[in-house]
C-alpha cells in the first residue's frame, strides 16, 4: 500500500504556491480572517464541507466511502507573529511588523495538500477525517472553541506537525513521551502610591516593588526547585510610571513559566503568586497576579509513534525517522488534543545549511524553511489518515 501513483511534483507545486501565499499575507492571532477565507476557498474547491469555529477557526469534515471505520483528527495552526521580517526572499511578508516566523504557513499548506489527496481517495478508506485549522496558537488560544464544538468526540487518533529548523530536511522527529513543556502566562499588577522622589516616605514605589519581584522570581528557580527538573520563569515586559521625578503609582509586568510536570506546574504558579503578593506587601503596596493557561505538557503516545514510523515505510515516504529529539521548553496547545485522544505531534525537519534562513530558530526575522520538506508533511498527514482508517 503506497502512494507512488500520485503526481507528487504537481502536489509539491501546489503546496509551495499555497505556503508562499500564506507567508506573504500573515495575520496575527485572532485576526486570521484572510487566512480562514483562503482555507475555505481551497476546501470548497475540493468539495469538502466546512464550518467556522469561533471567528477565524475552520473545521473541514470528510467521510470515506470505502472500508474502515473510526474518526481521525488532523490539526494545523494558522496564525503568524508580530515580528518584522528582515529577509529578502521573493515571497517576503507584505504586512509590516507581521510574519510567519514559526512555520504555521507550512503547516496549513501541508494539511490542505493532504486534504486534496484524501478527498480524491475517499473510496480507499472508511470513517471520518476532521481537519482542524486552529487560530491563535501563538497566544495559547484557539483550541477551546473546537472542543466546545465537539471536534474530539469519538476521535481514535489525532496528528499534527511542526516545522523544526534544528532537524535536517528529509528527517521527521517522532519522539515518544514528553516533547514540550507546559506554558503559562502571567500578568502581575502592582499598586503603590505616587509621591515626589524627594519625599519617598510619602509614597509607595510600585516600580521599585516590581523590580524586586522580577529579581526574586529567579530565586524560585535557583533555590526552590530541583536543578535536575527543567523550570523557567521569564519576565519579558515591564512598564511603570509617568515621569522621571515621581514614584510610580502602578507597575505591570508580563511573563511566562515553563514546567514539565503537572505537580511542578501547580507549585510554580503558587510560588510566583506568593512572591509577588508578599514582596508588594513588604513595601506597603499590593499585587494582583492573573494567570492564563496556554498549553499543557506535550506528551506523544509511544504506540502511535510506532504506528506512524511504520506508515512512513508502508507508504514509501522518503524521510528518515528520528526518535531522540531533545526536550524543548517551548510549548504548543496541540497538547490539549493529545489529552483527549491518543496521538503524536511530529517535528518536520526543515533545516538546510545551503538555504539561507532555514537553520534560524523560530521567532527570528530571517526564519525560513527548506520547501522540499513540504511534500513530506503532506504525505505524513495523508498517510496517517489513510493508515488509521483502512484498518
């Protein structure tokens, strides 16, 4: 059972053109209106029924007419980042300050390429395939609306891909178990009392309090957690004050935590909240901590990893399989789908030292991919669905 009969040169050309179109017209999280419309246009051209999920999510649904049974979910994220593209590629972003610096344009194009093939192959499988085009992954949102719509009801397998510039093009990372950390976002609002800098005893300096919080948060990592269990607490934004010669009345910071266990995730949340509130109280102020759940730890099902590795050989997909990719403390809320059904998040190698930008890390203004990897992405999506629904 192979896919040699498919005109892969034609499929590759289609997917490259589609990916470049998405790359030229990136949209940030929860504003992916053109992207959603473009996805819907392609699904319409294939004859695949679809519906909007939330404002910019798209769910396509197709049913096989052959033997087999069950429901399989395939997911691609669709949002871009508020990053200025600084490369000079011919398909560079046309939107100032926004670019696809994380490969979501490739994920979307690959899933659409697979959908085109699968629709043509309906007689070769039974059951149902749900195509999840998820918005707002970059801000840890977008997936809950799909759950509310019942997208994971009855799903026996779920699969997704993510580009990986640290893996050579032509290689697929299929690591069983823990792959990515949990991700939480926090916002700390510090309240003080304004006064002239010449009379600090009359006020409560929110900026000073916030500065102490930033420093003390790092002590949680260095002195209150085990050095053999990865933990990150990072503050990326701090704003305060209105003028140079007055104590700041308020301050606000935003940051993120990364952990690899449910127990440590809960403990770090508790400790960050305590440090902020107790430090503020020490200097006469107050602090409010607002948490947002972005993603759970991403844990691949070992059995499903083996199934996919087998399908790579079964379908003649020309890709090497790697099972030892290092743990990443980045996160992805594909993890929530893995908590609802057995599945795997595969890392699609896109790095090539001969192509500029393809070995740059994600979220870099010169990020790019080796587009030869797109065909492998299409084959993985299509092969998984066919393999699981022909049994």
